[in-house]
C-alpha cells in the first residue's frame, strides 16, 4: 500500500507562483514515475507533468515553460514549481505515482490540493 500526501496548494494572484509537494510513504519496492495531474470543475482530469526516477520529464503543452517538476528519490517526494500562474490553472491538483508493492505495479493517487488563481 502506498500513501501520497500533497501540500502547498492555495490562493494566488495571476502571475504569481506556488510550489506543490507530494511525499510517498508505505510499503513499496519501487516508485516510478511520479507526477501531477489536475482537474478543473466540469472537466476531465489531465496531465500536468511527470518525472521518472532517472529525471526524464513530460509536460502538458499548456504548462511548458511555466511549471517545473522535480523529485527527491531519497525522500520519495515529487515537487512542481508553478510560475506565471493563470486563471486557467485553477484546479484540484492530484499527486500521481506508479509503485511496485505486494500486488505488483499499480497506480496511486493523492487526495488532491486546491489551487486557485485569481485574475
């Protein structure tokens, strides 16, 4: 079982910055990749960014150049630095990971943290 706990959401003005963190805990043999998805009201959950244990990253086109995903493998923690935030970035942000536990490789999700960007 893997638990993902997010922190760092909140309210920010357009053009501002926020940093989200997500720490993984529990019993697992490996965790790869880690990353972030988001879901705005009335919309489907969408990719924000992911990062592999080797540091390879994947970003949604809408956040390229503004968001930076990183991870601390020793702490099983993933971060996303969000700069130049826009009103359309308002959403619940979910931490994501794929981890190897006793049932094999499975997907895990955090509870979500609200990010609200005021225009």
